[in-house]
C-alpha cells in the first residue's frame, strides 16, 4: 500500500437532551398534577397578551392565570375571551369579558377548575376581539394534566413496545441498520424515564415515554413501507475496525468502506464503548491523561471488546503540550512532556484498535514557533512513525 499522510475527519454525533423540569417528591397512585407551558402561538401588535406562568407543578385544583394585556393606546368596544380546549380542539370552558383598554398594562385574571377533567393536554386560549376589527391579539398556553398511574403505564407500555420490536428485528434474516440504531437510541431513554418518574419529574418521564413509543411506531411504519428494509444490514458487526486502510480518499476495512462517526472524550469513554456499539457508531477519539496508563488500558480494552476504532488525541494531553508549543514557552517543559508522550506511544503501538493520531489543534500557531516546533518534531514524530509502522504499512 502506498504511503499517505492522512487526516481523519471526525464527525461528532450529538444527542440533544431535554433539560429536566423542577421535580418534587414522587406521590402515590391516584395523584394528579398540573403543568403549564407557554407556546409560540400568539399574535401581537399594538396590543399584546402576556402570561406569567409558574415554573412548578401545581396540585389538581383551580388554576389562576395572571393575564396582562399591554396596549399602546386606549381602546373601547373590546372583549377578552378565555377558552379551554381539549386535545380534540373542543371548547370545554369559555369566559367572555367586555373590557376597556388603557395605555400600558391591563390586568385580567382568569381561573379554570380542572377537577373532573381527564388527564391529558389542554389548550388555554386568550384573545382580544374588537367589535369592528375582529381578533387583534391572541396567546395560547398548554395545560398538561398528569396522572401518576397513567405515566407509569405509559413507561411500562414503552418498555413492552421496545421489547416486542427488538424481538422482531432479531428474527429478521437481515437486520435493517437504521431501524436497529433508532430502536437502540430510543431504548437508552427508558431507564431515564423511569428514574425521572421515581424522582417526581413526571413531565420529563411522560415526555420520554412518548418519545420512545413514537419512535418505535415510526420505525415499524417505515419498515412496512420499505418491505422490512432487508437490503440495509448493520454497518459494523462484520467489519473488523482494527484493520483500517486509507485508499483513494476513503477509509476501508477488508475492501469495504467504513464511515467513522462517534464520540470524543477522556477515560470515561471506556464505559461508553458498549453504547457506541448499540448505536452502530464505530469511533472514539481518546484524549489521554499523561501518567494514567490504567485508564488508557481500560479504554483500549473496551474498544477492542466492542469493535470500536480509536484515534489517540495527543494534541492536548492534560492541556499542556499544545499550549506550550503555541505560546512559545521554554523547550525544557516541552521536552518533559515529549518524554511522557513517547512512553504513551510505546504502549499505544501495542493496541490493535488504534487508527490514527491527532497531533495538534492550533497548527497555525505551532508553525510560527520554529524552535519549539523543531524540538517537538524531532522528539515525537519518529515515535509516531515507529508506532504506526509497528501496526501497519503507513508512513508519515
């Protein structure tokens, strides 16, 4: 294989985790709570409706809405209408007040009693109606009535739905890669849903359970539409990521192209390798801590067990080598760190899952510090060369 100087671009997959809402102690069967949410569904101009909603769970009792109408001018012949709609958009409560708006803030409190209403999502709709100009402003808020038993049932149902779908996928002759990954991602949220519920964060628990259920239903529908997706099989299980080659601008293993996407981090990556495998991701970019040989051994051992390719980031080992070079500090400090890196590379040379090195994140600055750059290259690059040639026919 011809020699190449290759730079692997690492694409970082990011999971957006919803921020938890304020939690209260969990309560028992039969308990219900209310949560109010603002929305972006509003119309305002010279007249605007503002709602001050509490950032906490409310008991299942009368709800007071602090409604403020901000007007730029005096307006007569107006009404403020307050409606509560159920999930089917049916109006289940309404209140209409004839009002006179003054310049500035005009308070109009409203109260709705949800006792007797079933658990679910309701919409509070406030609107200003002029007798001749029609609706001139509105604002909506969501009312979530959460029931203890319903949320636990939703979590249990989501668990069963995932179990059933997982059994179906395992029974296929060719497992659809995308479906397998989506189910694995959804499944990872189940423990968090139960934990949120047990700690009293009902809203997050209910949201996560709904996400899992909707994901599985979406996967099932897409598989039915595409004939079970039998053409797309899992990406990595049959590909040994310990043997990578760089050919004609692409990364291959055994003649098959591979796409390295994953996570970047420190020693905690050892515990995340199994998750990467479940999500069908094949790359970990490991930034070692100098002098932490046991940590590095755990990361590489876990990577080998889960078939995860590893890039070793030595650009910012303990955040010092790169800074020393970029800042032009004395070379004695650089030499000390270089010795530690050489020792680390000697161990890395024995690791089958190592695929590449990250040499610097401030290359432009490093190149301007000629003496430090020369010392670094003379100390480190030969060690990298020996490490790479020990593993495969690659030159730098």
